[in-house]
């Protein structure tokens, strides 16, 4: 009897708690999408709908009701916002204590992120990209060779996988200075590890993000230990080898190596602000490798798919490439940057199929929203910028399902609010690898 009574009490309290959570936006006078238990506004998530479709559904319901609106992920309130350059941190689950490689630039927060970002920014300067360009071209030549060989045998090719092997080799060489060789050997270990790193359960990650303290206490890690150990050991081996053999190379590893804490050798006390442990360096290199292999290959496969379906556009893109090579004599860094129509084709792919479909932020300190009649976004609130929904909004792109690279002609770009095209994000936390990603694409 007592047990029954207690269970009913718990149930009643739970229902009351959920009701209260679901009133969050209403109480604050913020337009919101009506939630339902248990997923909030994520109905069909992971089974029926891609997250970008769910965000688009919310976006459509909130459109016209103000510059932002509230939704619920499970029982947590979330805002979809336009105006996001004031919010520094991203909601990205990491557990440095159990897995040091997870403390990378994408996940880091606050001062630690700011320090790290300013340390690695110079590594992506246009001068550095130009120095790495010949390496990219070497891999591209290999790509061409393997493609010719395989098509000559009349084989059909799974393009997305093939392109991922190309980008793995590009970013592998530019990051670690090693020839990953996955174009020639699809089962090459770097490619396998890259695949495995993305093979996580989305639901696990979302829950870990929403309940991070609990997840950390339960030693939940984002990446499996075989993936993180592999990359940690790669970096340690490279450092050891290069120190012993005095190797100089142009890649991200050597560019970051000057940040390594000299403590380990000299025993001198140094400043944490200034230097990094080898694990901290490995974490950044690891995320460059992952971010640099998956997003450009996704962009390329959609772009090639659309060009295959539109012979006329393909002809124009091809003429544009040939013209630029002819003018410059070969496939130089300068030649690539004059392939304007090709760039328009790439950008239109990034619009129609943004590889990163939503941007995430957390409110780092209570934020009174200007001109909102006193709405305050509480610290810790999650924010989502629904990139896919914005890129498919007919107000900004008429007939949004049509692939039309001419949307990115200079005069049409000039007429559009630049925040209507955010495949690389925006603000201080925008993609650090934009130039590298565009060039390898
Ligand atoms: C087509 C290729 C790429 C796309 C579409 C892309 C997209 C993005 C997006 C949307 C973000 C989040 C930005 C924001 O929250 O405002 C991001 C962040 C980031 N990307 Fe990329 N990316 C690409 C290529 C690359 C490459 C090649 C690298 C490195 C080699 C890279 C490294 C990073 C890093 C480190 C961050 C986190 C930056 C920070 O939090 O400070 N990305 N990227
Ligand atoms: C990804 O995970 C699934 C299920 O855990 C497994 O069957 C599959 O082999 C994994 N793929 C890779 C590339 O590790
Ligand atoms: C294409 O997109 C990139 C990245 O956002 C941008 O830097 C470039 O100016 C865009 N080009 C055109 C032609 O819109």
C-alpha cells in the first residue's frame, strides 16, 4: 500500500515537473512550438526524420513570430536564433578526464577555447595554405590516377566513399605528414579510424550533451578508446621520430609542435597558457583530421551529383576549370582561386546540402534580448541556428529545392544578407578550416 502510494506520488511529481518545464517559454512570453512528452519537439528523431528536417519543421512554425523562438529538446528549452555572435560556447559533449583527445577546439569552452583558438589560427593562414597546396595537388593527381584505373576496368564506383578516401589522404598528409594511402587501399587504417570516429550513436551524444555532468560522472566518452588511442599514439610517434631525426615538414603537426611544453625535456616550469601538453596538441590535430575529411567529401559528392544531373552546368564548370588552367599554365593556387563558376557550384551545394545542418551555442551568461520586451535568455540555455532551414527558406532563395549556381553570381550575393548563407558558421567561432576546406573541395 505504501509502495503504491509512493509510486503515485513520484509519478504526480514527475508529471508536474514536466508540465512546468514545458511552460518555460510560455512563462517568458517567447513564441514557441508546442512540445509533447517525451521528446519535446523532436518527434520522429532518429527513426523517421533527420535532425535538419525537424529543425525546419520548428523554423517554419516560428517564422514571422519574431527574431527567435523556443523549442524543447526532450524537456530542455532551446532557442532558435538569428543573432548569435555573442554566445561563445558550443554544446559539444567532451570528457577530457577519461579521454584527453576530446579536449579539442570544437568542444573547448570559455578562456581555454579562446586561448587555443588564437594559438592555432595562424596555422590556417593563406600563406600556410599556399605552402600546403602542392601536397593537395599530389593527392589530387593520385585521385585522378586511381579513378582512371578503376573506371577503365568498367567498375562502378561508390563516389562518396571514394571522395572520403581522397580527403582522408589530403588531410592526413597535411595534418600528420603521413601518406595515409587510402585511395589505393580502401581499408587503410586512417580511413578505418576516421570512419569509426563518426560511428557514434546520435542519441547517446544528445543525451550526454543534455545531461553532461551525469554523463561525465558515469565516464561516458564521446569517442571509443581504440580511436583516441590510435591518434594519440600517431602523434606521439611522429613527435618522437621527428625530434630524433630532426625532420622538418610543412604540416599541422610541425606547425603546432612549437607549442609543445618544453617541460618534458628540460624540467623547467612553464606557463600553461603558453604551452600545450602532447595530449592537447593531439586533440587539435585529431579534430582537424576528422573535420577536414568528412565535410569536404560530403560537399563534393553532392556537388558532383548535381553536376551529373545537369549536363549544361557541368559543361560550364568544366570550361571554367580548363580556362583557368590554360591561363595560369597549370593547376596552381592562383588558378584554383580564379575558378569562379566552380566556386559558385560548390557554394550552391553547400547551400542546398549544408554538411553541418545546425550550429550550436550555449548562452554563457544571462542575455537580455534587445527589443524583446524584456526577455532574458538564461545562462546554460542551448541555442540552435537551423542552417538547413535558413538555406531552404523561399524568402531568401526562391524555389529553394532547385540547384542553381547562378544564385552565387557576384550581384546576387551582394543583394543577400550574408547571414543567409552560413555553411561554415559565423562569428568568432566560425569554421577555422574554411580556406583549407574550400581549397581541397
Ligand atoms: C567544406 C568543408 C567544411 C565545412 C562545411 C565546415 C563547417 C563547419 C561549421 C559549420 C563549423 C561550426 C561553426 C560555428 O559554430 O559557427 C565548423 C567549425 C570548425 N571546423 Fe569546419 N568545416 C569544413 C572544413 C573544415 C576543415 C578542413 C577543418 C580543419 C582542417 C575544419 C575545422 C574546424 C574546427 C576546428 C572548427 C571549430 C572551430 C572553433 O570552435 O573555434 N573544418 N566547421
Ligand atoms: C559501426 O557500428 C555498428 C554498430 O555498433 C557496427 O555494426 C559497424 O561495424 C560499425 N562500423 C565501423 C566502420 O566501425
Ligand atoms: C563561397 O563561399 C565561401 C565560404 O562561405 C565564401 O568565402 C566565398 O566568397 C563564396 N563565393 C561566392 C562566389 O559566393
